[in-house]
């Protein structure tokens, strides 16, 4: 375990932020323990933002909830950020409620996994009934996926037959597991290696398998993961700075390409940004990131996302999702300026 915290990670990022000059500034606010920070660090580390004509102002923030919303989500809606990432079901929920936010690029299949103590009797979703399961919140994408899969494939709803325990943050979720207050947790993927490689815990099931099964990922010849999270900006920022948003898309692709091939960079990221720098943990995070990231999207990708939403709604219901349909204008594949 390292002594890294939010401030030391921020200092590592600030070392490379530089001066924006006359470039448009994109204020990025991301969770201190979220996986996008690896890619965003890469952009600042190598000045990729300036290469694409904008300045990335990156600040790491808490992963706690703010009036039921993730901290980054609150910052975007309150005008304190121009760029965040959250899952697209949450984006749909907020946009349908009137938030002027738009998903303009995919990030990846950022789902978690079911983690339990090594000696737990839980060995699959079908054995969840009667157990206390930790979740960040009941509308967390991982719990929704579990509910949908259990109802679709096993004939029960764990929201009724198990006891979901809301933690409010990823950090608190790990504490609930370590202190034995829950029988298992649905933790986010990038934190799971830190838990299972360093403690008496095992991952029962990655939620990516559930996503693929529910989305019928093979339909239409899809050969890449269906993204669950996307990058968001506000309608106002997109209208005022479309070139900066397009610049971020290019910088993101360049950073993804580098992270896919540069193992030494991952060693640096492990040393400067990860809470557990054990080489096995760093490799596990690196390899899973490379599998889950989505470099770009097209209509076929969005079709898969819509197909997954329809399956979740059909199985778990609109109440579980918090939204009945994907609102118009949610996804913006075309960022060309309209004249």
C-alpha cells in the first residue's frame, strides 16, 4: 500500500499542466480513484491537449455522493466543470429531468465485479439471496445489472431477496467488506485488483460478462465492448467551444493508443497515481483497462447501448433505472458545427 492520496496525485498531475496560453480551457473534474485519471494523466504528461488545440485543466475530486449525485455529476450541472464521465443510464436520467448535458464520446465498459471473502458461500448471482451486498447506491449501474441478470436468468430480484447496503462511496464500500458488515460488494473494476491481490477475497463475477450477455454483444457483428460510461459536457460548453470538445476526442484517442502499447507508462502511473503499487495489481489494472476501453464509436456502438438499455428496462423496469427512455439528444456522434 502506498501513501498516495488525492493531493499527491494532484501534485503529479500539476507538474505537467502547463500554461494554457490562448487555448480554450476544458475543466475536467474526475474522481481520485476512478480509472479515467490514467488516461487524463497521459494527456497532460505528454502535452497531448496542447497538440490538439485546447488546455486540459484537470482536478481530482471526492467520489462521495452530493445530494444523491456523484460529485463530478454535481460539478458539471452546477457549472463548475466542463468534462466528466458517468454511465449513460445516469446521464439519461439527469437529461430527462432537464439537465442540459450531452454524451459526446465513449469511455468504456466501466463496470465492476462481485467481490466476496475467500470462504464465502456466494459463488454466483444465483446464490445472492439472503445476503447483505454492498453497493455505492441502489441506482448504481452494477446493482442494476445484477438485478436485471438475476431476474432474466435466475427468476428472482435480489432487491427483494437480498439486502443491498448503500455505502455512498467506493472507499466506504471496501471498508464495509473488510470490516465484515456485508457478505459481498459490487466494487468498481479498477479497485478490485487492490482487494483480491492483497487480501483474502475473490472476484465471483465481473459485471462485463453480464453486460455482454444482456446486450447480446455479438448481435450485428460487434467486436468491441459496449461502452457503459461516456464523457459528458454541457450543451452551453459544446456550443461555445466545439473545437475544444473535438480536440479532446483526438487527445483521448492518442492517449488510448499510447496506453495500449506503453507498459513503462503504466509502471509510472502505478507509482504516481495508484493506491496500491504492487506490480501484480498494476498489471491487472493495466490489462483490464486495455480490454474495457472504447477508443471511438459509431452508430453500431450506439445501437448496442440502446439495446442494453432496452434489456435493462424490460427486465429490471424503468423504476430501477430511474428513467423510462433514452432522451433525444443524449448521444452526440456528430460534433460538426451546424450552419
